């Protein structure tokens, strides 16, 4: 799948060009002020999403990783809900 980039202005003023790019099977990225803010793709090309458990099962084992976090100063108080 090819990726095409358009600006938000293109999306507003040339909607048919942007939607044609999606219809051709491209993934379309929309930028605002140089930053990508939207991604468009056709519903037919959407892949079934994996569950969090399925994603976690394919991650490498991190049991041997030793992490030490710095102490955060402050006090805790009870919250009345």
C-alpha cells in the first residue's frame, strides 16, 4: 500500500482528489502545519484488529529486564468518591 500526503487545506478544497487517492488503495496522511494529524484508508482495506492479549503474546520476553524508578516526592491523600 502506497502512502500519499495531503495538507488539511487539500482535504478542504480538493476533497475529490484525496478520496480518489484512498479509492486507489493508498493510505492517505493529512498534515496540519507540517505535522501528520489524520490517516485515511478505505474501510474495505481495514485489517481486523488484534486484541491486547494477542499483541502481548507476540512480544519478546522481558522477564530479565531490571528497571529501577526514581522516587517521586509528594504526599498521597485519600480520595472521597
